[in-house]
């Protein structure tokens, strides 16, 4: 089957994932919080950015390779951390780590993934980053980052935009419980989705293995305790301590305010990840692409910047790079891809993103990533912010 004919876009992978997953798993992956207008705000902002087509530019070949925080990558995008990704598709962590290694792009493993760093590290081919939800107990924190480092994760991503639980009403309506419990509606939804259920039966029930390894309990108690353990309510002093404990590259994820970004630079944080968690945590935040140029202005031209939240194809990657990002991450899209196509999903999505990026770059006469900023025609909603 030619995947490019059957699933040419992320929306096709999403549709297929919706058909293949039990409702609770799809809603967990797909939902935002509140009325989900925050998600739409991100999308509207991406869509408002335009480029002027350029004609008669001669033959094209593209150089999409880039260097970010001293590491070389073949493409300017990566796979964002997604908690309980093994519940979305069994073994998703290893599948995506392998995809990242094959294409030389970063894969960020979540603290609350269904696989721990020791299991996933060997599959990353040096492309693994570890995302930390900071635990309150400094002893546990130190042990977590030590284990991540020993498992081969070279970069630490500290997520700071989850000060509490969000409501995510659509997810709740799907009667999801964590860890998944065998209620009649879950059993019914599993019977109707045999691909997922068989794969899950082979892999075993998904758990938050890494934080659970620090709690002295079992079953759903372990899950609840582990959830509390990583809600450390970090502040600036906490971050400074963590900075002194981690010798490698450290990124802070979930930054939306230029002044915060500036302060992170002065603290010795190596890079900032502009994210609003794709509106999963807070509905009223501005779009990330609106904040990106303001943050770029605040931190200066050379400082490493990532953006995510709502990216739906290669065109959005082009928009992000043109407005000041060095690198772009996608969370849901890679998990739609794995849910839709299993082992082949990550590769197919990389193909979609790469060919869409090249197709759009050829329309604006752009041959390298670095000339994208000069090709912008209209900054859309970002225009008013600058
Ligand atoms: C199901 C799901 C779980 C997530 N879990 C985490 C997590 O454990 N840690 C984290 O830093 N971000 C988490 N995120 C946020 C992503 O890392 C990323 O910021 C976001 O998904 C990017 O937007 P996109 O999904 O529109 O590409 C999660 C996102 C989703 C969709």
C-alpha cells in the first residue's frame, strides 16, 4: 500500500487513529482543556502567517540539516514528550525512539511515559532527551536525572507549565481513569478496537513506570502516589538548584513570557521551549507563534529556541523557523501516526513533514532554513505584537 496516497496528511493519520483506538485513548491524546478555543487560537495564529510566492528560482535542492545546542540533526523538528504514550499505542516510546534514531531527530521521553529511561535509552541512537516533571524531593530528583543520564539521555527538558491538574473535560467525558480500569465501558471500547487490544494484551497494562519506581505501593495506589511525587511546584530557586545538578544541556519547556525567557538565559539555561502545552493546561493563553517573535527579541538572535503547540504540517514548520524558532516539536501528530500505522507511523510522518516542508520552501524560492526569515510576507497576528 502506498502510504502517501492513503495518508498524505496528519489529518488522515488522526482519522485513522480515531478509528483504531478505544475512545478513552483517543480522547486522552486529542483533547485540550475547557472549550478548546485555546487550541483553535493556536491554529488561527499559524494559519494567519503568509509568504509571497517567488517565481523563476531555477533548480532546487534543499539542505534541511541543522545544528542545535551543539548537536547535529538531519531535520529541524523532533518528537515532543507525551505522558502515558504506551497507553495510546503499546510500545509507542520504543517505536518513536527508533524513528528518531533512524532520521537523526530528537525524541523527548516523558517522566510519565509508560516505559522508563533504561528501556528506551538503548533505542535512541544518541537522539534521546529526557523530560522532567520536577519532583518535590531533591533526592528523588537527583536520582531521576542520574538514571536518565546513565540511560543515554543527553539533554534535560524541564517542564514548568503544569502547576496543577487541568480539567480537560472532553477527556473526562470519555470516562478515562488513570491507571486505566476495567469498567464496562472500557471493556466495550476495547472489544470494538481489536488491533489496540491485542497489542495491549501483548505489552501488558500501561503504567507510569519511572515515577512508580520511587513509591512504596502497588496497583492504582502506586499510580496515584507517583502522580503526587512529580508535582513538585518548582520555583526559580528550585530551577537554580536543578541547573547546578545537571551538567549537560538543559531546556525549560512551557515558556510564554519574554521576561521569563530573559531570566532563564541569565540563569544559564541552555535553551527555551516556547509552548502552551497545546492548550491542554490553560485555555486563555496567547498562541505560541504570537509569543515566539517577542521571545526571540528578548533573548537575542543566537539563543536556542524551540516552539510547539498545534503544528499541523511542514508549512507550519516553515512558519516557525521564519519567525525565530531554531527547532520545532510535535506531540499529538507523532502519536496519531503510531496509533494509525504502528511501527511504520513515525517514518511516514517524518516523510510527510519533510516533503511538505520542501514543497513549500520551493514555492518561496528558499533553499536553506536560514533564509526563511527573509521570505515572510505577512506575520499574521504576530504583526501587531512587534
Ligand atoms: C497526550 C499528551 C500528553 C502529554 N504529556 C506531556 C508530558 O508528559 N510532558 C510534557 O512536557 N509535555 C507533555 N505534553 C505536551 C507536549 O510535549 C507538547 O508540548 C504538545 O503536545 C505540542 O503540541 P501538539 O500536540 O499540538 O504538537 C503532552 C501532550 C499530549 C497531547
